[in-house]
C-alpha cells in the first residue's frame, strides 16, 4: 500500500520540476521582449523630443518675423528716434544704400606750399590740405538697416583718391525703456551743433575756425559709447554723455594713455517760439588726457584738456520755399600740462583760449544766401609758459559769404568766398569754392 502511494508522488515531483523550468524560460523570454520594447520606446521618445524642439524654434522665428513686420502702434513698441522714426521700424531684408558725391573747384591767393603749412598760430599747427583747382572731397557711401526690433545699424564709408575708410559704423538701440538710447561703435560725437554733421550737410564748404583750432579739420570722430536720455517734458530735452577712446590728434591723441580717455556731456533743448519758428540751444563739455604735437612746430604737449561750449539755433520756416536760420556757437578750451621742445627741455604750459562763430542763411525758393563770421581770442588771449605770461598776438578771424542753388533735394551747387585772416602772418587768404554735391539712393533724414 505504501509503495502505491509513493510512486504517484514521485511522478508528481518529477513533473513539477520540469514545469518550473519551462516557466522560467518563458519569463526570461518575455523580459527580453520587454527590454527591446523599452529600447524602442526610448528611441521614439528621443525623436519626439527632437521634433518638439524644432517645432518650438520654428514658432519663435515666426513670432520674431511677425513682430518685426507689424507697424508700430502709437504708445507701444520702440521709442521713436530720429532714425527709427524715419523708417517706421519696418522690417527690411536689404539695407538702404545711398551715395553722395562731394566735389569742388578751389582758388586761393596763397600758394599751395604756404597753404600746407598755414596753421592757426597759438592754436594748432595743422596746415590746410586743400589743393588749388579741381578736388574730389569724397564719394560717401551710406548704409542703414534695422537689425531686429532692438537695434539699428549704420555705416558711412567715404571713398577718396587715397582709398576708402570707415568714418562711422555704429548701432543704435530702439527698444530701451524710459527714453534711454545707447549708441556704440565708431561715430561722430554729438557734443556740439556741427560735429555730428557730415561735410555734405554743412551750411558752408568748410567748418568754422573754432572747430579747426580746437578739434582739427574733421571734428571729433571716435570709437566709444553714447548714452542719451529723453525725459517726458513739455518741451524737447535730451541729455547725453559719451565715453570715447580719445584718438583725436588735437585734443586727445591715442598715445595719451591706455584705454578710453575722452569724455563728453551735453544737453539740447528746443522750444517753439511762434507758428513757424523754433529755438534750439544747449551747453556741452568734454575733457580728457592730451598728448599732441599740434600746439607748435617742434613742440610736444602732455597734460589735460577741457572744452566747454554753448550752441544756439533759431529757425523760421513759414513754407517749403522760404526759411531763415541763424546759428552760433561759443567755445572755450583750457589746457594744463608740460610743453617740451625738440631737445627735451620742458616748461609748464597753461592756456585758455576761446572762439565763436555766428552765421545766417536765408532761403528763397531754390536759392539760399549765407553769411558767416568767425573769430578766435575773443575774451581769452593769454597763456602762461614757464611761469611767464605771454600774448597770443592778433586775433585770428574770417568772414564768409555764399550763395547756393538747390535744383532738388539731391543736388546742390554752392559758390563761397572766404576773407581769411587766421594765418597770423599778416597775409589775407582770399578763398573761393565752387562746390557741387550730388546724392543718389535712400538716405536718412538729417538732424534738426
């Protein structure tokens, strides 16, 4: 009886061991299948995440294009500036391009060798580079385009017979809050009335004597940064400051010290004084370290310079065909340092010099008539060299008359005469310019 019971039990145990082994193999097979499926799911998940990223990038790009193409609504979007307001913040795929030809015929009662060495004694020894006869001042290429809703980009590249150069290349912000705006790159400083203007926009063929004496023939063109603030006042007011590299050879010079060493500050205000009249005025100042050889021939000056000034402009424009502009500036330059001669002997130099100009232009239809008077050493004509007070001598001055014919907004013919007594040698330089300025292409509006 016992044997009959043990036999089935033994068979059952033998069968149960075989069944367990089969279950384990099936479980292992299922686990392998699940692992492969998990690997496939992971791979598909990566593909999904990649597609999501591409979709988001495409959506952002489309959003940017939509914002750029959308016209600015009043009270929203970028704060209006002179440039952004001109183009309305519109999106452009190609930049605006213009080309200005500035050429002249020049005549002088002084020969070219004397002109090349004709500085303004006591102020600057830089000569006059103008040649008698036909001259190509420059062919100026101007480029402009919005970069995106936050920046505009500008470049001015004059071409001369000596080659091309980058006169200006700078960005201008368009979306800073509270009336702030930043400019950066290489640009013409906006510290005064005329410095930021390009030669083809001048009211005469040349700059006033005060600019040539204190800043050189091209004014202050520097690499640096500018910050302006336009407060919400009932009348136009803009405050600005600039940090500049300080490469102007007359008032700073790139070798004066390392890094930026030129600084400016200015305030400009404008009010309407009638239905057709506007008055703009404001003070300005600049300062920095100086290292220059332009004080006198064979001399080297090293020290500090400051320049203070005030600008004022009155405009009357009852119609497109009639206008009157009266404009003037007064500048004072102060310098303190050491003046060394060619042998290395140094003496202390302190000098304060001033200068001013006043000009008027009257327009009738396509004609415009202008007159200008320049003078240096108005209230300051002394300097201290080595502890001894000295005199600058006769005050340099010049009188100018001009007549223009503007056939259109793109062509100007100007005849100008200068009676120049700035050479300090008792000679009068009778100068005549016959200037032709032509422009093609899209060009941004000029400042007020």
